[in-house]
């Protein structure tokens, strides 16, 4: 009688294990660098293959891809969703494109935003609906999409001394944080003029800052090529802002996102995702390691039902029921 009980317990563990990958989405022919979720629950991914794919995670793996969006002429590295449901993507072709997914694939691109003089590496949306992008050209640009393409760029933020890889909006909706290959994060107050917008510089990482996200309690988390994540409390002075350093990855940290329960997920060159509980001490913060990708994990996002999605250099996306 003991053996069936053991088998049942093992089956139950495997079904509900945090590392349970439920779907693998295939279709891209290049590394998947970005993923974001549309208001209707569909998923959008961008890749080195120069295209965006729209996925319906409620379908089977074979039928999940519903649209393929073409228009960029080089690699896709970032994608974000505007408050009205339109999609924005940034590329190595130095442009951002705005997509209206209510149109057919051929007509979906409605705007092309030009102004950066380098690869567009990140894009995020301010609370007032404006768009912010960061680039190899070491700047961030603020775009007002209610204007025409030629006049859309309203601000250019300068201060970093190397490429701007990530940007995220703080909880107050007014301040912006960017991370750079100059090893720093900068905090910007967008209510100020361009020259005075940078109000803090956060130092502590020993290599490129590659990703940043905000915890529910308002603290900031950054991930770096130094294999660590750092937690920052911006209510402290610059010198004391870093409160925790999370170690465990054996490769550069490429992405970080927050789960609905407040835990943090990071993806890395080491081909894994790690789940962290920021309320624990540094030594105990990592609660799970998710394995399944066969190459670097470049992006992660959360579906409306709470499942996690990751994209990888192995050209796939994986859906996890953690």
C-alpha cells in the first residue's frame, strides 16, 4: 500500500511543482528578446528574426500564434503596450513602431518614430500615456503620440555615458529610472526641464545594468551583467539606497519581473529563471529555480491568470505554472 501512496504524492508534486512548464511556444527563428501582454490577455513577443508574434495562450501550442507583424528591418529588442491597447516596439533599425492590432497584419503598423541615432533597446509608458525609449545613443527620449510623427519627441534626457538598456516608471508615476552599460541607474524627474531632470545616480553594480523593475512596496530592483540583482530604497540617500544584493545566478541577469504575489522572477545567461522572495534575507531570498530553456533567458512577463512567460535565445517562449 505504501508504493501507490508514494506514486500519488510524486504525481501531485510534479503537477503542482513551481518549475512546471505547461507550454512551449515555437515559431520564432531567432532569439526571443522581449515579451509583453496585451489588455485582452494575448501575448506579444519580439525576436532577432525582425518580427513580432501575437500568441493566444488559451490555445494549444500548435495554434497559439494568431498574428505575425512585419515592418522592422533589424532585430526586435523591446515591446510595450500603450494605455489604449496599441503596441510599441523598438529595434536595431533605430526606430520605434506603433501597431494597431485591430487592423489586419499588413496594415497594423500606423506610426514609425524616428529620432534615436542608435539601436532602441527599451521602451516604457508613463502614467500620462507618454512613451519613453532608451538607446545605444546614450539617451532616453520622451514621446507624445498624440502629436504627429515628426513632432512626437518632446524631451531628450542625457546623462548616461554608455548605452541605455532599461527604463521603468516608479510608483509615484512621475519619476523614471534608467539603467545603463555605464554600470549606473539614474532617477529622472520628468516634471523638470531636460537639463535638471536627473536627480539621482545609483552606483553599486560592477558591470552593465541590464534590467529594472519596481516591487509592490515601491522599492526598485535592478539586474546586471555582474550576475546579481540589487534592491534599492529610493527614500534613502544615494549612498545608502542599496538594501539587498541577491546572488545565485551564475550568469548575467537579463530580465526581472514581479509576480502577482509580490515575489520577483529573474532570467539569466545561465539558462534559468529564479524566483525570489524580497521579504527574506539575502541568503534565503531565492525560493525556486526554473529550468527548461536550453539557452539564455532574455525576457519574462506575467499573464493575467498569474502564469509566467519567459523568452529565450533558444527561440522559444515557455509558459510556467509556478
